[in-house]
């Protein structure tokens, strides 16, 4: 006759998860910072002007590439010009 020895069931206090020791209250946290404000108008105009110059350069590359028979480069440069102009306009509008 074989018996399957089983360990005794743990006591009730042994089944509960171990609780961490009492911790002190956390220190007072500083107030959260104010939400960011928009960029100054002068900065927005300057960044939009830089975007306009770069969009013009991309457009020139697109035109020259198209005339010289490089359609892939022309399309890529035209997309770059449109994206740069779009970001420049968003810089002015959204701030």
C-alpha cells in the first residue's frame, strides 16, 4: 500500500501576501508647470521664411530635374517642396 504524502496546508496567516512595512508619506510635490504657450510671432515668421526658402529650392530642383529627364527626382523634390511649404504654413497658423 502506497500513500502519497502531502505537505500540511499552510496556516491562514501564511497564505496572505507579504505586506510592505509602513512607508512614510511622500514629500509634497511641486505644482505642475504651466502649459506651454505658442511661439512668439517673430519666431514663427522667421521659421516660415526659412521654410519658404527651402520650399523654393526644392521646387527649383523639381523643375530642373523634370526638364532634364529625371522624373523620379522631380517627383521626390516636388513632394519635398509641398511638405516644406505645408510645415511652414502650419508654423504660422498653429504657432
